[in-house]
């Protein structure tokens, strides 16, 4: 039943298949059950089929087979957003990306805006000019949503705001269902320690720390294998390191897949080596499948998800030696870590799908 009378415009110009996109799809489809008039603005149609048919998707007219920069996509989609706002100035805009540009538009066109910030400011506020612009315009939004308590503390302190904290909604039933799908070939040998990393190939995700640790473990004659799922600009750099260290026999790279859970289900360990995050979905997904999580204690999210090491193992950013020791320790104490993984699974109630999606709905209804 429709309970929201205005138009909701969801803004996500550049969709690439990461954690932000997963949350966007889950939240959008949930909102479509209660809001009749939803529009989504995104550059191309690559992910259109993931969305409920009730959602009107506005794509650009450009050739999707060509590669365009992130900022080109932002520009085109911001133009599309202006056109939609001019048609209906009472619309509510819900921004998942290019948030500062949406805030600037909000200043000039005076529309209602909710911003969902996705990554800790530790990763992007080093630029003085960018930080200053953000401080000036972020307050134009009606509400700024963040997805972890530590994230909220950072945002509120740096930008002098009162952000709203909502955990990522976790659809455990879907993850478990999709994890049971068959894989056509064998990913690992029978008796190896099976390690997986799921992340974009960017500097933020710091794959080199993971590869250094893996190389160190292999040099200690520990039988381990690594599967990396991802895509991005650092792919060549990653492959060159693997070739240089003669690790090709033990590491497999698979490009982005719409069902990463069937690969995650085959692993023993999920390793995240990020320099910064917001609330990394991949940790929650690994916990859902009762995999041991090993993660950098980066800002923000991992320590909060893992309760400072109660539900997984944390290590310092860039510390590949420590990561290597953790993997070696796992090889000697598997039962101990299995207990930890089971406890982690039981802790996932905080991220309940219905509870957290409903918080987004209530926030939007404030501006009906």
C-alpha cells in the first residue's frame, strides 16, 4: 500500500557492483513496497534487472560499451537529476554517491535531500579544499546517514553535524540460498587452507599487503591457496606481483560476479586488507556463511562488526607480517577459530534486514 505521496529520486550515478550497490538494491526494493513513485538515476543499465519493476530507472543515452570516467558519469547524471527536480520540485532526493555535488545542487535548487555516506572520511578528507567544501554544503541535506557508530563519531566530529546511524541491512536468507549454487570447476585443492578476498582492485583495498602475507605463509611451507574476486585499475599491479613472486599456481583471480557467495562458501578464511571502509558488507556476508573473518582494524566498521576481535581477528593496516602470523596460527588452531566463526554468526541480529530497512523508510516518511 502506498504511504508516501511524493516522488523519491534515488541517485547513484556510477554502479560497479560493490558493497554500496548491494545496499542500494536491497534498500530500494524494500522502499518500493511502500512508495509508489520511485525513480533511480544511474548512468547505464548494467544493473537494472536487480531492481523491482515498480522503480522507474533513468539511464543516460551514451554507449555503455565505452569506458567513461567516474566524474563523467557524475556530470551526466547530475544533469539528469536537475531535469527531474525542475519537473517536480517537491521530490525528495536520496543520494548514495556524489553526495557533495548533490548538496551543492540542493543549495541552488532548494529541494529536500537525504545523503547516505558510504566510506569513512579518513579516506578522503585529507584534501583541504574538498574538506572545506564538504563542511560548507553537507548541512544543506535534511539528513546524513552513516552505517556504523564509529563512522557517525568521525562524521559528527569533523563536520560538526548530527548524522543518523543505520546499519547495513543483511539479507541472510538470500546469501545462504545463493551460496548453494554450483561452481563449474574446482577452486581449491582438497587439503589446503582456502583463503578468499572480495574487493575492488583499488588502493583503498590494499591487495599488496594481502599478497605479501600470502607469499610469507607459502614460504613457511603452509599449504594455502588464495582466490581473489574483484575488478579495477590495480589489476595489472596485482598480477605483476603474483608473477614476480611465482605465486600463479596458488592464486586465482576471478572478475566481478553477481553471486560471490558460491565462491565464499568454498573458503575457510575471508581476508580484508582495506585502508578505510564504512561498514564492509563482505565481513557480514562471510559471517553469515560461518567463515573466519580476518580484517585490518581500519576506520570504520571492522572493529565494530567483530566486537574488537571477539568475532574475528583484527590486525594493523599494512602489517603483512601480522597477517601472515594469523594465517599460520589458524593452520595450527582450526577448532578455536571455528568456535569464533560460529559466535560471529550468532551476533548478526544487529544487521537484521527488516529492522534496518524499516529505519530508512521511517526517515523518508518524515519528509512526506
